[in-house]
């Protein structure tokens, strides 16, 4: 595993992806770290070093983990686009209605406990437009 992928795996709030099911058949789960970029209760966006096909016949699993809990989610890839040597994916989440409140609560707790330096979306967009930026901002878009 290259060093960038290992860094993703070592984040306090990390996400691992695996193929859960393909053409109706269960697949042996081999997890791979991905970098979470955005998430709400219906969709998730992430970067991966894998180039997977977009297929309605493939169900992926996503384990969102921190030091105390793992939230297991299922999704279908909706679209992808190249992002340098990586691939940017957007997926629709498959969360059963009765699980929505529990999963939302767990994810909100994880996000609060990560303690990333945070700025508002307005400040981020303003800062990223400046060519001589002194400080690096990392932006993850959460609507949970």
C-alpha cells in the first residue's frame, strides 16, 4: 500500500471501501482505504486509488470508523471521474429508514470528536481563491 493510502487509513475518522455484492453474489471482503470528501444521509463522495466500473449490479460497503465505533454503510456507485492518479466517486447510500436516526447520530458524534480545524464554507471558498495562501485548508462537506 503506498504512503498516501496508508495516511488515509491512519486518519482519526477513516473510511474503508469493499465490494459487498456483484451480480447478486456476495464477494470476499478485502477492504481498501478511501478519502472521504463529502457525505449526507443519501450520498457519499470519496477518492480511491481503485478504478471500479459503474454498475447497478455492484453494491459496495463503506466502513466509517473512529477509535470507538464502526458504522457500516452500503452504497451504489453513481458516477466517477479521474482525479490525477486517483478516481473521484459519488455514490448513493442505501440506509434503511429505521437505521437513519442511529447512523446519523453516530456519524455526527464521530465528526464532532475528530477535532479538525474547521472554518465555514464561506471562509474556505474565500481563502482558496487567494493565490498566496499561507495556511492549508482541508474541506470535507458534511450534511448530516
